[in-house]
C-alpha cells in the first residue's frame, strides 16, 4: 500500500468556497458498510485463493445495480485475479477515466489479533478486520458509488472503468496487465493513495499523491574460493562487503525536485516554522539552495523527499565457523526519485562501493521505473471541490510518496495517476498492515460523497 501521508500544514492551496456536504441517498450508507464487511471476510492474501470469489461478489453487486454481465471481466492469474468493470459513457471517442484499487491484503495471523482478522466486526463505531483500511475501505466506497450512479440512471460523458488488481501487496503482476490493457486512459484515480486525516480531531491538509518513488532491491555480492580459517587471506568476502557498505553509508545521492515536492515542501514550511520551516520554504523557492539542503538533509522526515536513498537491509555470509567465507551478500533497498532509472542507480552503487570484484544485481521485486504525474488543473479542482464540501478551506497539497502503489505501472505507461482516497481518520489509528486494523464507520458518508463528486466532475 501507498502510506496515507497526513500533512501537518495549514496553508490553503486552491482554496475555494464550497457548500456543505450532501448526505448520501437513503440506504447507501448501509450498502457501503455491507460491501466493506463482506469484503473483509474474503481472505485475499497471497496464496489463499479467495480473490476470484471476492471479485465475483463485487461483480454481483454491480450487476444487481444495472451493469451488464459482459461489462465486467474477471481474469484469474497466478493464484489471484484482476477485475475490470466498464461503465459506458455518452462519447466513446473520449478517453476513459480509470478508478484503481486492489483486492488483496497482507497476511494476518488470527492468534495475534484481538478479533479474527477475516471475521469483520462492527463495534463502538469501528469496522475491524484485515483490509478495513488497506484497501477495501475505499474500494467498497467506489463500488457503492458506481452502483448507486448506475441505479440512478446517470450516464457519464466518457467511460468510467473500475480496475482492481489482485497482488498489489506483492509482485503487482496483475497491475502490470491492467496498465497495459488500459494504457489509453485519460487518467487514473487511485483509491489507494493520498488522503487526509485528523490530529486531535482537527482535519489535516489533504494530500493528492501525484508521484511515488520506485522501489528496488539489489543484491551486493562478493565471492571467493575460501579455505581453512587458519590461513586468512586478503580477499575475504565479508571484509570486502563491509568496506563496500561503509562507502555506501557515507554516500548521499544528488538532490532532486519536481513540481510536486516543491509545492508540498513549500506549503509545509509555512506551518512548521523555525529553521526547518525556513529551509523548506527556501528549498521550494530555490532547489539549489545549499543551506536549505544542508538543513533538510539532517531531518529524517525530509531527507528522503530530496533524493534517492539506498540502505542495506539484510546480510548473509559464510558457511562454517572454521572456514573462510566463500560468499558474502547484502540486500540493499533503494527508493528511487521519480524519473531516475533503476539501472542508473545500480551503476552508482557499483561506483560508490569501489570494489572491483563486486557484483550488484537487481532482484525480482515487482517494481518498475515510473515518472511523476503532472499537476493537472482539472484533477486538483475536482479534488478541492470534493474535499471542501466536507472541510471548507482545507489545504489541498500535492504529495510524493516514498512507498509504491498500483499508480507506478500506469505512470510507466504514460497514464497520469493520482492518489485521491476519500478516507479521513485520526492519525495512528488505522493499523494498516498491522494488528487490529480498523476504519471508522463515521467516515463512510463523507467518503461516498467524495467519490460521487470526483466521478461526476472528472467523467464529463
């Protein structure tokens, strides 16, 4: 999942007057809650084999609302599945918009949870269960909204396509297929990115996720014939690996920026204040400001936004306590700035480590290189309208994620993609990927309004 970045800044970006949020049609709240709780009951973790059944359930909801069965495709794929549902528009010549999300969830062990993670429980205003937030909450809100619009007889100006992947939490193979099939889309609204939140009950600015770093794992390997430990050599792979990693630890990748990071950091700087806030604003105005860069590089929250980062995360070496090692290997995890190729990062690792016998290879991590999306005026205006219907005047801020989502594959195909989750909830209470994941029942109505507004405005 792409982490829901809730931003602590108050500068109003694209602030416009907005009416009070309308209450969803009678019964839609209950239907959305039912779709979510039913969805949680499907154990759509890798290897469980329940993704097809969940997809069939979603299809049934849409068909009951007036979709034709032939408008919905479910394709099993390597133990999981993906779903494409097409809502026909008035003008087939217009490029469709895609609403993306994922049906799979990360594993959850029942013994560790207070409640069974795949038996949904609604209790004290919360919906408990694996996927209650990531990503079945927004997926359920989108399904309920699309079903309601079809039931009402509304016809979009262009096709609206629901595209749900089945392995976003692992290798994203289904996402790659979806992106290839839908590469002619106008844009993607990703339900698994962006969003807002609360801090002590006060709404925080809403982040529109327009970019994300590429994920890449590399194996850094040294080998040697080895031998008896009583006869040390100067080619010991463990020592060579140690020297290489020390050099990597001392290295900083070049500073980079784009319109998204500059806008986000500049807005945040106005709220943060002090030397860090001043540095944020200075960097937004001049990304070559050496003093600002020096200040922000020392702050763990901001350094990753400025550049590609690579860090050693796993070690493996040797085969016996009384033998010279024949192999030593580290896994280096990189989060690569949008637009930078992973191959260029691999070459940089080789250069920085400066060990002539090093081998650096990319692992099969399911990620690909991906650029940032442009800040489209129509998307920002539609998001602003939808969010301000609930929270008038709230800051709408572009954001770049350090994690990865399905948007990565669409952007790589040239389709701009924007994380626009409708979920607002208190910071630190979601527990996505963790124990006792939960979502607030009170968030349902606002999320339904959010998606209804976005779809109507952007599908014209």
